[in-house]
C-alpha cells in the first residue's frame, strides 16, 4: 500500500478545562493507546510538547502499578535529558487511558503506546500525509 493509504495510530487534540488542550494517542482501530498527562495553553504549545515526546521517546521510562481499585495502569516518564533551549521539565508525560485487569495486559498497553509513538515518529520524518501533521 502506498504510504498515504496506510492507516496507523493518530494523535488527537482533545479539549481540556479552562480553554486548554491535551492529546490522546489512538490506534488505527480507534482504541486509545494512551493520553497526555499535561494540558497546554494552545495547539502550538501542544505540538511542541508532542514533537519533543516523539523525538525523545527512546528516553521514556514506563512504570506499571495497581490502583486502590486493583486495576493496573502505566505511566510514561520523560527524564530531563535534553539540553535544547525550551526543552520540557521532565517527569510524567503520558498514562494509560484505562485500567487493566492483569499486569500482562497493562504491559501490552505500554508496548502498544510505544509502538504508536514509533509510527508517529516515522510519519513526522517522512513528512506525514502531505502537509498535514500526523494528527
């Protein structure tokens, strides 16, 4: 299939309280792979943060844990490694969009999220779909 016809994960911009915006990563089938932890003043600030996440994704450290409701969830942390001006402050950047009944399901959710970020990274490097962003 030509690249323009392939379907892959999509980054969605989602409204947040106080006229802010956040993001969610969805698989091609619509299943949520993860959501951003922070919200942003506007779309430009969000785009910068997502680009940094995609660029620095090799440095992500994902942790899994169980909530009081005994559901498993994951959180992705991006340590402050970059010396680029304007780089983020580090800390949690994404989390699971839902709770999982088993630890292995949660770990598979982490892998799906990381795979989705790799896809988005390839789309950004190849110029996405024409002039459009991969979301």
